């Protein structure tokens, strides 16, 4: 199945993830976007906070950034998100054509941990794949063992889709990730654990370039 999202060409660079559990997620997003990041995912494992989701949508509009929801594909239309990112427990491969039709051309991202999953992703309707975890991370309890940069190269090579590397990416190792040629670096803890996320965003963008 060919990619159909009109926004898929914007899938490049730093991909920020803001978790609903952090203190003041909207303010965190404002700083990240102010630092130049143009892809923002809202991850709310305990349920979407509607006020936060609406505020994040407005912020991403103001900064001409993509707004992606994690898991909650049925909420994409409600919050006018640009798309959804689905993990392995969020949808079966056979569900993707239905989800694709429901989202009417919006972005669909899939987490892939193996080369076989990466190869299938385009055929079942994904616009991009998330690959990881690359380095050890504490931000996701079920992230699994790190696959490292070598594992990233191996899985990414199996797909023709844009790849977002994820897991433990920071200013200290992002150059290693960029050297693989993948399209995006997904970052969570490096933003939420700092007192200056705007400058962290600028630094990551500069290092990625």
C-alpha cells in the first residue's frame, strides 16, 4: 500500500514527545516548539487531557508544526491532529487499512522492532516507522533491550519509509543516530529532564544538522 498522507514529506528532524505525566506539558511543548522543533507527539497512556490536547494543537498550529497523538487514533479527528503513532499493542496489521481510511490521509506511524516488521509497515499503510529503543531509557517501561546504532541501521535498511529512531537519545549521542541517515530522532527525556528545554531543542537541532 502506498503512502497517502500529504504531510509525510514533513517527517524529518527532531521529533519531540511530550508525556501527559510531566509537570505542565503545555508549557514544556511551548518551549520545545520555541526552540525550533516541528514535530510534536502527545503521549497520554492514562487518557487524553482534552484541554491539554487542544492547547497543544493550537501551539503546533502557531509554529507550523505537526501534531501527532500516541495510540489514540480514534481521537485524531476530535483534536484535529495530523496523525497517530501506534505501538505493537495498539493495532493489529489487519487493522491498518481500516484506520487509514478513518484518518482520511492523515499520518500513521508504527513502532517496529524487527526487520520483518519494518518491511511490512509500508504494505499495511504506514507513513513512517519508529525504531528502538536505541539506547537505554527510563521513560518507557516496556521499551525492551537497546538495539544500539547497529540495530537501528539493520532495521531501518529493511524499510523504504522514513524512520524515527527512539530511546535514550540526547545531545551526547544524537550525532551517532544522525550518521545512520534516518529521517528523525524522537526525544522525550532530554526535554522533560532539563530546566531549559528551549535551548536543548536548539542544541539537538544543530547537532542533527
